[in-house]
């Protein structure tokens, strides 16, 4: 259980740098999440005039832009933070010795996964809506985009790098934000070693 109360983005960054990683929402390990360790004032407070008051939700974009921490769906398909220092080791473990092309060639990645990776590799960092439009994830088109993009995050090949919000005429942002994804190496650097992870340890968490 984390005994530090997180009140600011700086508190969150310092804690993750100390312990290595932290899920955003509560999970199997009681007390080990941002949700369970944050001050009441910084957690979700609802909406006023269409605007969401949720400091912690805004922090994810800020830490990515400042490259203070890695953020994505890494923990049982749920979001969380990983320290920049731990990130290369985390990737090595989750990839289990495979770069994406080798994983696909060994039949361990689907054609849909390859389609998303190839598209982002060629186009650069792209918003969710643009990836879906370009790869025909529409009504009567391809299905399961969220499953694909979550799996690629869990395997550390694709990561969020920013969030773009819709704006009203007065300039105010609203909504939950459209995630921008990139290939992990493009944003965080190529620091990985090809090595096999111990198979007796589950890679789901």
C-alpha cells in the first residue's frame, strides 16, 4: 500500500520514479494505484458547464509532453505510468526477445496488429481517429480497433504520446481527448536489448 498522498503531478512523477510503475486505476493489488493514493481534490469531480474537473486525467498528457513518464495501457489492459528509467527493462520483458516484425513472422501477431504498426511506422505519430479512418475501422468496415491498440500497448510496441482535445469557439477544451499514438522507439528511443523473459512469470501485469 502506498502511504504518500498524491496531490500534484510532481508528486506523481516523484513517486513513479521511486517505485518504477503505478497503475492509474485500482486493480488486483490493493492500495497500489493512483486512484487509491490521490487527494480528493485532484480526483474526478464531475462537470461544470461541460468541462471535466479531473486533474489526474490532465496529468497523463502533461507527463507525456514533458517526457517525465511513460503512459499507456500496460497493466491488465488498463492504463498506468512507468518511469523512464524502468521503461527499457519493461519493454525487454514484455517483448520477450521479439521486435514486432519477428513476432509477426513467427505467427504471434495478427494482420490487424501489423496493419496498425505499419501505418504508424510510415505516417508517424497519429491520432486515433486518423488511424481508424485510414485503416477502415468504421461501420461496416474493420472491427476491434480498441482490442488491437490495447494489445500493442501491452506488448510495448505502440504508445500514447499526446492527447488532442476539441475546442469551443471561445478556445475552451472539452471532451475526453483524442489519443495520439506512435511507435515506442520513435518517441522514447531505441534502448532495448533482445532477450527472453523468464517464462514462469506472467506478463499480464
